[in-house]
């Protein structure tokens, strides 16, 4: 059993070698776009993030379902000064999406980096969480 597996792996490796650019092995595997469920579970319902984002923001409220939270983010303008009017999530355009602009390290174009309070209410999201948000937006902010 084990040796049969090893042989098939060896064959797969051998067949991959020396192939030209038109062979299937040279075509990169399709990348599955990030959907909102991953962001909801991995960022907004993450045990720690849930406390510090939802505590200050009704639009991120802990009681919101996945689709209710989606509807608060995508194509929705911010409601608080000084970022009022800027759009929280612009599908396909991370740089124009206020949500991401407020999460990345550094001082955003308006207001504070989130979570506000400079660490008093919680640490910033992890790099992996921020990159998940970025990928979700650049993949089209799918539901
Ligand atoms: C201590 C309270 C506090 C915490 C915690 C906090 N925010 Fe904020 N947030 C604010 C305040 C106050 C503003 C308005 C001033 C500004 O833009 O800096 C704001 C503005 C925002 C805005 C832009 C305004 C809008 O209506 O869209 C976004 C997006 C945002 N926060 C997301 C988050 C996220 C995501 C988290 C968690 C990582 C978070 N915030 C944590 C207080 C907080």
C-alpha cells in the first residue's frame, strides 16, 4: 500500500519534470476567491476582535449575522466623522476601502488606526487577519 503510494508520487513528480508551458502541470491551479464567511469567522467573530471592534461599533455588532454584517460593510459609506462619506468596502479596490485603510499599520488618511485607543481596548488585528480582509476585498468582496 505504502509503496504503491510512493510510486504514484514518484510518477507524478517525474511527469511534471521537463514539461512545456502548455502542459496542465504548468498552468497554475485556480485560486479560490475568499468569501465573506471566512472574514466573518476569522476576523469579526474571532474571540478577541469580537470584543474590541463590536464594543465600539454598532455596525459591527456582535449580534449581527453574517449577511447582516456584510450589508453594513459593502458599498456602505462610513457614518462617523472624520471619515464620513468614504466607503467601507469597495469591491475589488482595497486601497479605496475604508475598512482596510483603517486596519493596516500606520496613520490612515482620516481618523485613527483601528482599534481606536492606541492599544487600550485591544491589539491591532494580526497581519494574517488584515491580509484576509485585503484578499476578500480584492477578490471582489463576495458574499
Ligand atoms: C475604543 C473604541 C473603538 C474600537 C475598539 C474600534 N473603533 Fe473603529 N472607530 C472608533 C471611532 C471613535 C471612530 C471614528 C473616528 C475615526 O475614524 O478614527 C471609528 C471609525 C471606524 C471606521 C470608519 C467609520 C465608519 O463608520 O465606517 C471603521 C471602518 C472602523 N472604525 C472599524 C473598526 C474595526 C474593524 C475595529 C476592530 C479592529 C474597530 N473599529 C475598533 C472607535 C473604535
